[in-house]
C-alpha cells in the first residue's frame, strides 16, 4: 500500500522534483507523510481518488484505478486511515496514521 503511494508520487513528479517521506511516532499512533511537488490533483478529482476504478484526469495511461483504493483498504484493515491534501501544479501530501 505504501509502495503504491510512493510510486504515484514518483510518476507524477517531474525530473528534478522532490518527494519527502517523513514519520512521527507517538504513544497513540505512528504517522507517515509522503509529500511531492508534482502535478497535484484537481479539486474535482480529489474527493474521488480513493474510489475503486476512478481515474483522475492526470492518471497514467496504464492506470486501471484500483491502486489508491486498494492502499486505503489495506491501511484501514491495519487500524489506520489515510488523507490527502493536494493542489494542482504544487503537489500532493498523503498522510497515513496507524493507531496503536
């Protein structure tokens, strides 16, 4: 599930761009943050990116739209949740929290 999110960040970040991966461990949860300065996700697509078979406008041609849906399902099965913040032409940040 994390590898899919990192792969998406890589695919949507231009050459010379950055992808930052950070973690935070507290007594209550472990948080992972994956941030890129890539093409971002439109406000129209953002509410739907975790839906199965949904393909955003800037999806790669070979995408079938199950990667983020599957990632979310795996994270939630492991007592976690995921959220995303994104802006077109500025990038995206995925935050994943696993409750202890």
